[in-house]
């Protein structure tokens, strides 16, 4: 017997059995005075029976199978059947059962993956909303507290009115930072970031970032330096403004978590088709168990210190998305009390 017979094969063997059975019956009841013409008639009847049976069986098989296939099709497909699909027939020499089995298996696999993705996104949304709520709650409560104190009479107290207004303004600035970073990461994750890829000198851009952060670094007692060997010109092909944001985030973090009289060094390394850019500090470092999560949204290694600095908790997540949008990689290595080094690659121009 055939393992996966086609409709044509089923019809052929079924008709063959019917024709053979009829021939056997006629042979059993034959009489001695059967003439050669009588045997010819018997054979002719068997052939006609085989042909008619084959035609009828294949016709109803095709109709029956296609009806079942349509039911399966309606079950596993979300769109309506087109008029062309309604009028199509099943090829009689096609292993239709195997084809349907294959399609159903693919559909089941796809459904399983979609369900898993939906569960992951549900968990992500739950965690993301919880993180946003937690991050927004602190500045909102602070602003509310300062304003209520001022409204209850503190506005006329010269010792606290200016101080509380400045604190409220600082928390409003933090709220604005969180909202801007949320908007940025939303655009990055939706794939709507359009990169303006152009050749530029990455060392020159790093020098501009040093200038922008010079006052902040001086206040924190951190020196901004280039590593030895960084006196060359390193041309990369990337989006200059987005890479500026990456360097601003990484250098700012190195200042935040650096030690007094410490330093932040930027180095460049030629890696054939790419340039490796490293931002290293000799600050407090990151414990080993935190390293796999530093690029997660709202993840904070030192919660009290990072919130006091006014960050949104989204800086490194944005950095990672920008580098990945360039189809490049970013990594971190760190040792507690020795410092951290963030390295990312960009395509060489």
C-alpha cells in the first residue's frame, strides 16, 4: 500500500479492485458454452466498469478533499477566500494530505511563536509601565510637596520660598528629561529613526563633547583625557548627532560615577573595517551581577546616587539602540573600585 497516496492513485487502485472483483464474479458464474465473444464481452464490461468507477471516484474524492481543505484553510487563515481560490480544484496527482499537514504544522509553529511573543510583550509592558510609574512618582511628589508648602504660607518666608522654587524647578527639569528620553526610546524601538550616515572625524566629535562637559567634569573633580595613540584622525561613517548623544551619555555617566581627582579617558582603535571607541573611567565600578542589565530601561546600579544626579534611567538603553541602529555592537567591562570601560564600534569611512 502507498504511504501517502494522491487522489489519482486512490481512484486508480479502487477502480482496479472493483473491475477485478467484477471480472472474478463473472468468471465464477461462467458456463461451459461460453464463446470467445462472451469472454470479450466480459473483459469489455470490466474495462468500462473500471473507467466509470475511476471517473466517479476521482470526481467525488476531489470534491470531498477540497471541501475539507477549505474548512482547514478557513480555520488557519485569517483572511477570506478569494473568488479564484473558491473556484480552484485539487490536482489529482498532488499529495494533498502531506501538503495540508505541512501547512498546518507551519501554522501551529507560527501561532506558538506569536503567543510566546505576546506573552513577552505583555510582561515587558507590565514591567515598563511599573518602571515609568516609579520614575515619575518621585519628581511629581517632590514638586507637589514644595508647591503645597509654598501655598500654605512658605511663599512669604524669604528663607524657604526661593529655595523651594529652585527645587521644584529642578524636579520639573527631571520630569522633562524622562519624557524626552521616553520619546527618544519610543522612536528607536519603533524603527522610525532615520540615520544621516556621513563620514566624520570621531576624535573631533569626542573633543567637542569634552568641551560641552568641561564645567561639569571640573565640578566633580574628574579630568577628561584622550588615551595615548588617539592623536590620529579616525574617520567613521555614522550619524554624527546620534553618535554625539552616545558619547554625551557615556562621558556624563563616567563623570557621575567617577571619583574625585579621577579621570575619564577616550580611546580609538583601528579594527580593520570598524573603529572601536572606548570610554573608560577609574570610578566606583559596576558589580559583576549588574553588568548584564546596565543597558536595560530604568535599570540603576546605585539607585540613590543616580536619582540624586537627576538621570532618567534610560540613557544607556538609548545608547544601545542607537549603536544597534548602526548595525554595530556595544559592551561593558568593569571591576568594583577600579572603574568601568564602555566600548562600541562604528563603520570605518
